[in-house]
């Protein structure tokens, strides 16, 4: 499934008014069986809920940035071979945060 910005068909720098307008536009399109909507009513509701809450929106933005970086960069073999095999203790809170985000947002 697409990210919430793609579901509502808005840019990531959209303000709350634009998010609300896009939500109502997509709800109308989906509920009246608009041809080519390509999204479900649940996806529209979830995207709106994620993007209207500042905390959840920050988590979504961070996860999207992380996903973009992981797709864009491929580490050379020599760098991969030198990575530590054990996790540092300070990595645990970050991993818990992203695992919570992934449970809240099933399409990331």
C-alpha cells in the first residue's frame, strides 16, 4: 500500500487545511465509487488520522526518510564487512520506536 501522502494525493509539505481538503475530496471519491480511486475508505481514514496528529506525522515522515535513504544508498562490500555484529545499547530505543511505528502503519 502507498504512503499516506500518496493516498490523499498531497505533497509532504502540505498544511493541515490542505490535508483536510484532500481527505474530504478522497472520501467523496471513494464513497461514491469514483472510477480510478484505487484506494479504500479505510486507507483514506488511516492516512488522515496519521497526518493530522503531529506526533504520528513526524513518525511517518521519519520512516519515509529512512526508507528513501535505504533504497538510495547501497554500502560497498568493504563497509559491510567492517560493521559491528552486535548492537549497541543505545540502538534499542530507536528500534522500538520504529517497530511501534510499523505496527501502527501497516503499509510502510
